[in-house]
C-alpha cells in the first residue's frame, strides 16, 4: 500500500466551478500537509500548508485535513483557466521525509 | 514564500560528458535539500537527500557514482550527472527544507536535461 494515494484524474471543469482535490494516506503519524501546484515543465509551487487537523483558507483556496479519516482536501472556488495544472499533495511526519501523491491533472475550461 | 533557484533551466549535452545542476536557496538557509527526477506525466521520484556538510543519502536504485550530489554550503547544493547517456534525459528538480514552525519544502524551477 502506498503511503499517499491521489486520484490522477484528469479532471476537467468549467470556469467558475468549485474544484475538490483529495488525497488519502496510511501513516497516522503524518502531521504536516501540503498542496503544490505544478504547471507543465515547471517546478512545483507551494499553495497551502497545514499542520495537524483543521481548515486553512487563502483566497480561493481552502485546505482541509481530517486526521481521523486520514484524508486531506484542497478546494478551489471560482476556478479559472489559469488554475489548469497538476496538483500534488505532500505530507510529512517531522519534516525530514516528504511523501507525495502522484498528482491530479486539472483543466479549467473557459 | 521562500525562493529556491535552480540553474540551468535547460541543458543539452553530448553523450559521455558530465553536466552540473545548481540549486540555491536565495533567502533562507537550507540544511537539507532534496533532488528529484520527474518523467513526463509522472510524479516526483526522490533521488537523494542532501544535508549540508555530509554525504548525500541516495534512494534505492539511484547510482551514487553517476549522480554526484554536493551540499557544500547552507545555500547551495549541486547535482552532477556523470558520463551522461540519453536515458538520463529527464526533468530534474531540487527542493529545500525550511526549518522552523513551517517545516515544509520549496522547489526550484527544475532543469531539463537532454543528452544527445
């Protein structure tokens, strides 16, 4: 069983839609959770960082962590064509090793 | 957020030659840097973890003599692909860990290596 599972998609939504991206994990010791956005042929860009459980909001982005279910989510409101990218979840126990999902490819159609 | 610079962004080299990729943390000290390889439409594959002042820790299956990693200072790590072959052509990305309450990592822009 992989440490982190992420549906690769592809996911295609119309502009303005709410996007939900998810990852599940098996290691209950994970306490640092991150979402990265990666455009084609570029390095990943940190979008959201969450420590332990709870929600975090930044503009159109909301990250949720449910440690009891070992499930994390990233919501994108009012999605824009510029949000079209691959979204990677990542997590860590203590910041020494980071485990990544395979990435979900998102296309927002104008 | 913290800035990690990677250079060169693209490099073409002849088969059998060596090429060096630099990864710099511009506004913070990075005691730990990571090197990844990414194939098209695939996720990141961790190659090695680099700690300042010590030898890198390589992942299983990664040839340490072929992929030389040096982390000589708190802001610079280098990856040298030695005796490059066409199968080494790939997208190489570094990341650097930010210490403190954040305990997260920031990525460089990546380097496209083409071996001809």
